[in-house]
C-alpha cells in the first residue's frame, strides 16, 4: 500500500501525539500545507518564524514533542535561533522545511529565497549544528525510513531534527507499510553490568547517613518524572531541584525544599548539601546559569547521577542503560525497612516584610504576593531577566509546570512559548479552562510582542504580567547601569490587547496597571483575573534598578566599581 | 601609538561614513557598547536582532555601508536571516558579535548562550555561509589588520562580514598606526587587455543600429550610478531597468522607460528589446524574481555586460578590471558625433480608467493614484507581496530611491529597513525633513511591527501605507487561494501608533483609513500627510484576492485549475 509523502509524515506526527503544527506559509511550503488540516492536525500560523519556533518549543516541553513548518531560506533561518534554544534545552521540534522542487535544485537555478549562487545546501548545513538528524526527502524509496529515523532521533535525544520536503515531493507516493507500527524510543539491550549498577545503587542507599535527592531539568525529557516522584515519596529524603528542574517535582511535599542555590541560598541547606554522603542526582544539566556559576554541581565522589546516556556512581561511569528502567527497578527492589529515614534542614521561612498598601511594588516581595494567583494545573512561564529570577521564589501547587530559562536565555522566547505551552496544555487536558500565567519584562516583551494576537486568536486563557521597569534591568545589573543602550522605547501597554484584536467591546477591562501593593491586591482579586477567560494583561511597575537575589549582588558590585 | 580595540574598530567605522550602529545589548557585548557613543557614533537599539539586521541592511543601501552589534548565540542567530538577505542582495553590513571572554572559550566552559557542549565555533561556521569574511579578534597583534581586511572585503564585495569581539578584548590595546590611512577599495592593476576591451566597446557603440541601456540592481554597489546617468544622458538611448534596478536611474528623463518586463510588459518594448543589436547591461543580477523567471536576461550575443567582477562583450569574458574605470574611460573617449541617435518605442500610456470616488480602492489603479504623494528626495520602500508588484508602476521624481525586494524576499524586512534607510537619508542629507514612504501588506507588517516604536523614538518622518487585504494575498495568488493558512490574525491598525508610543495628544490624528477612492483622495490631501512630520499610518483596504499584473495571471491560473 502506498500513501502520499505529506500524508505519511503527518500521520506519523499524529501518532506521536502532535495535534497542532506551528509555522508560516511561504512559496515553497504551500502545497505541503494543503495536507495539514485534512490529516486532522491544526495549523497555527504565527506572525513570524522565530515566534513559531519558540511556540513549538513551548509546545514540546508540555506535550513531549512538536512540529514546525517553514519555507526554504528566509523562513528557516528566521527560526534558527529558536531551534538552537530547543537544542540547548532539549525540546524535540520536528522542523519541516518546504524546499524548491528537485528539478530547480538539480539545475542550480538562481531562484528567490536563495543567495542567487545556485547553492541549495547552505541552510541544511547551518541546521546541522542545532539538530540531531537532517533528512532531505527527495527519493520516494527512502522517505518512510528517513522520516522514521529522524523522528526516532528527536525522541531519543529530545532535540530538534530537520526535514526537507521538496515542493514536488509533497504528493509523491511512498510505501505506507511502516505506519502499521508506531515509532517508539528503542531500549538498548540489557547490559552485563546492569545488575552491578543496581546493586551498587541499592547498597549506597541503604548505607546513607545524610542522603538527598536532586532533580535537574533534563529529567523532563528522560521520561522519569513519575519515578522521581515515587522515589521522593518512598524515601522521604530531602529533595531539591536546580533552576532548570523547578516544577518537575511536587513542591507541596514536606520533604521538597525548592531550588538549591549554594552559597547564595539558605546556609543550612548548603551545610546539609556539603556534608551529604549520598546525592541522587537526576537529569543533570551543568550550564553556568543552571548551577550558580558551576558552584552547585554535586560532588561526584558522593553522587549517583542518572543522565540520559550514563549512570555515574561515585565517579565510575556506566553506559547503555535506560535511566527509567534503572529507577523503576530500584523502586521495585528497594527494601524500605533498610532505607534510612533522615531529617533535613529547616525549610526557609524568612520573616516576611510588612507591606503597606501605598508602598510601591518591589522585586523582593512581588513574587511572594503574586504567588496566590497560581492555581493547580496552571502553566507558569518566567522570561529571562528579573522575571526568571523572581519566579524561582514561587511555591507551586502540585501538577503545575513552570517554564523558565536554563541556558539558552534568548529574550523574547517566553511569550511565543506561552502560546505553544498553553495550547499543548489545553489539548492534553481537554480542559477549555486550562490557563497559563506569563511573567515577562518590558524589554523582552518588545522582542516578540505580536504573538499576543495569536494567543488571542486561539482563544487561550493567558494572564500576561508585564514587569515594566523601563528597560533591560537585568543588563543594568550586569553592566551599564546608567547606559542608554539599556533603555528601550516607551510603549502604552494599556493598548496592546486592543491593538492585537482582543474580541471585547471594551478591551480596557482586560488591562490592569499596578504601582502599589494596594493596587496589586485589587488586581489579584479582580473577577476578570480570578475567573476570566482569554488574554488579560497586568502591568506592574517597578524601579529601573530594582533587583533581588543574585542580581542584587551584581548590581551592588557595579555600584562599588563605579 | 596604541589604541583600545573598540576605539580602533569604531574609528574605522566612522572613517567609512557610518554614523549609527544598530543592535541589541546582551551579556557578551555590554563592554563593547560602552565605546559606541564616546566614539561619536549613535546607538540605535531595536526591539530584536532580526529587525536590527534589516535596519542595518536598509541603512547600507542608502549610506553605502552599515554596522550591527549583537550578542553571541541568541543575538547573532536571530539576525542571521537578515544577514543572508544582505548577502543575497549585496548590502555590506559589518556584523560585530560580542563573544565570551577568551578564557571562557579556551576552557570550553558550559556558559549560557551556548549549546552547553563546550563548542564555541558553531555560530561563526553558520555565519561563514552568508558573509564574505570572518575574523575572530582574539590576538591584539593581529587585530588592526584583521579589522581592515574584513572592512575592505565588505566594501569590495558589497556584502556582510562577521567580526567576533571576545568580551575581554574590548579594551585591549592594539597598534593604531593603520588608522592614519583610510581604508579604500583597492583597484586591480590595469590589465593588458583593458585597451582591447575599451576599443571593442567603442566600436560596438559606434556600429549600433538599435541599442539600449539596461541598468540592473547591482549597479548600486558597483559605485557606477553617476557614470550610468552620464551614459544615459550622453547617448539618449532607450533605457530600462530591472526590478532590482528601479530608481537607480532618473525616471524623469525622456529616454528612460521603466522596468523591462518581457512578455508580460509592453509589447512594443519587448519588440525593441528582442531586435536590439546592442544592450549595455550593467550590474546584472539574474534571479528568477528579478528577471521575470529568467525571460528578461539579455541575449549575450548582442550584449556588453559590466558586472563587479567581469566585462562580457558578445559572449567573451574579460576579468580584473574596475567597471567604474571602464565606464569612465568610455565616457571620456566617446566620440558623440559617431554615437548613433535612435528613437525608442513609444512610452506606455495606457488609457487610465475613470475612477468614481465611491468605488472601492483596487490594486490596478492604486499606485497610479498614490504616485502623487511621492516627492523628490523621498525614499520609497515596497515590501514583498502586492506592494512590491504595485510599486513597480510608480514613476519616481529624480533623486528618489526605491527599495524593493529582488531575490531574498523575506517578508518583514521592509519595515525595519525603512528605519535604517530613513535614518541614513537624514544623516546623509542633513535634512531633518527628509522622508520615507513605506508600502506594506498587513501580513508582512505583523512580522516586524514593533520597529514602528524605534522609528517613532528616532523622530523619523515616515508614512506607512498598510495594504489591508486580510492575509497573505500574494500567497493566495500562488497557491491556496481559499486556504486558511493564508489568513492572519485581525489587528486594529488604528491603535498601532498609540500603542508604540507616538508622542501625540491624539495619536488618532496620525492614522487614516481609506476604503474608497474618495477617501483616499482626502487622505492624500490631508495636511498631516502632505506636510506633517513623524510617523503617520494610512490603512488602505483592498480585496482579499485583488491582484494585478503578473500576480493576476497566477491567480487566474489557480482559479482555472480549481
């Protein structure tokens, strides 16, 4: 039996649980787009391709995998920064590029969307740096296996792949027989050393005096979140996450502490960490920004690390085992009577400042106050900048996911990612009331602001909290506190939703400014914020140089230097 | 004598006539940005990096050369599509990337804005596809010559170059002695065959019975516009341009016809072209979109072609001569008494339809009507889509430049390019009243709309004419006439200028809608449009499937196919 290439591809995407595809139409992908909706997928056209890539990234982090369609050259290059971010932080995006017909490419014709030099491989070459597989679907005999291989690589590595579909290949027939079996992540055969590894881990667990669990961000794409949850509940051991790992464990559990921040965090937590004799470390991701400048990476001599590709026990590395299997077997074999019960350090309970309702809102207290807004099932997104730093202080209800920046830190990412994540959540939960809350600075907002209109068009429930501090405050903290290059143009945020087409007789009912704690309190109690639907915007004004936590130290260092 | 690296670099940029730099601050370029304003350059921060690259491209096309500063990874990749466009259509952008300090790179540290794999060369590798020189300024002994070489390559090829400045190199001292001599485009030594070439060209000119001049788009970056103007005036020969060449010659001259469009254009023009025995063809650029799908490329057996790298006479190619020198020598030696006087075909003078003031505005007549708006000295920009097709029908006053798409055709380009071009024009002419008029479709506008705020902030005089035809009409003409993927979200354009911060007690006085010819007429006569300053927006409503010219043929073909 045969099937058209486009139908084969879109059937595969549906089988993987993709329900919507993001992208922008262009000359070389229009024929391909004809097949999207008939295949049962939704087409979500965004305002530009970078935003589409960001949206696909957000969708992948909630749904597990996502798809993006762009056009050759102009479209795919616009998306490239978004693909790079998905590579760095492990979101599997199936990036499909509509390319010129094979005859055009073979004849090296100087067509538009090229550099007019007859060379058609440049963009694929660029993409190879930020994708784990690249396939050019130009021979129908190879197509089914090429597609399957690329999708499998995306799943195994949890990273983007790159598929070229020449315009004349879209409706070429290919063999359909692969479709009867689903694509899955193949397991490696059980290795000879697997029993040794299991035994070593169990012995270390039974012998531990001061153990802890550390959940890092790559746990998400390793498919081990359920196992981690069971491990935390079974052992009752003190549990921390990294910045990237936030929200991957249930923060409402008594033994879950929050983000471990080393010397800039709670000193008792650091003391416990430093003298721990066993750290079970899962999904490691060791960038400077995810490890407080490399200071919170656990000491390997006391650590069992489960990554996607290896298990490390006290410095010895074992490969070719599935971390999920290892964890599952440990949970199954674990003799809970031999598992030590330990008492962790005190939970941080800083004395909260008394706030006067007429006082101006500040960074230090804002996230504690706004925490009441977050409900179980929400997706919370905190954009690079002060919002990401502040969002680390939120204490999340269970089943609440937070997307924050870990390593790529491309400002502008989080608003389109909100589109993707909120859409994935609505599809996944089938709950039309599912909701996302975005915290974003005024500078970041300017990067990708137009995607508000797509969020509106898709009828998603999103509360956008704009931190208006008059420019790139995080950069002011790093360098150039008073420099004009950290200024931005001044916008009237009150008019944003109206401009972008919010369907409301009075769009102003959807916009709420807040300068003082009293105003913020009123906004947070407002019926539209509490129970409303669609997009709402809260503009919170804060000082240009108001920062907290690690950023405050940077700012102080700069002032001292001046 | 020594000088800090940043001062050396910015001194060189100023020497080349660059007055403003576009870009976005980021962690790895902040120290570098400290040196921009003290060097006498203006910093123009844009909302995102793609927009900055587009703006730099527009600036380069008016100013001759431009500069862009981004940050490592996230920033430069966002700009990449803009750099590729500048490569394809020959706009020399000096792309300066602030990169991590040398120690960080040498130690392969897993810092943010990387893929967390210790590899720092990926982005430079990508850039190498779309830049003519790449230099990594990491050794002070090499820096001055590296910078000079890169700038010279940008000038010679009229294409982007890529400079990396590690964060710790910014204030390292380098030798300053190069600075006493200016960077210029070196001429190749006179070749032995140059006299032969000159003689062959002159003999062909004297012998011609039906000659014509064809000015193509790369004439701009070959620096031969003055010579072309003199050739047109001296010979009086019928002159056409290509799409890319539009506005590079004075359209008010009696012997200048407009864009040669082959079989889809005036049949008498085609007849003259087809039977011409001499075509002097300058600045060739042979993409499908610039040559009516390769049909207007002149017959080489009757053609003298002057490109940036070769002279071709009736099929014979000669290299290593400066085309400007060749043209100058021809003009100097030309015996005008022996230069044939010829009469070209009739100028197109189609019977204009009578328009009723209550009729809805259509594509066919719109550009003829709006032509009255354009004044000498304006810069006119026509975005990819129906605007670009329509803009070809404008008859421009002298000294009026039009920027339209030629080959790269990345929608979204033209609005930020307007920022760059208008700024360059104001700096170049020192005329605070200099003006730009942008024609842009509603779909393209959504791509990069936020740059309106930068145009406002820079106090530029820009009239933005938004063609609102409810989606990607040019794509509807190509394929998917009724498909929803060619729809876009609906915006309230009336609120754009207010949202983006237009400094006006009543921003609505700057927005003008027009649905009928009568309404358009009133808008075009309005004082704010005629004599106003700052940004104004005219929203012109046209039919979803209303197209003209070549696009009409495509649309009709599709309807027939359905």
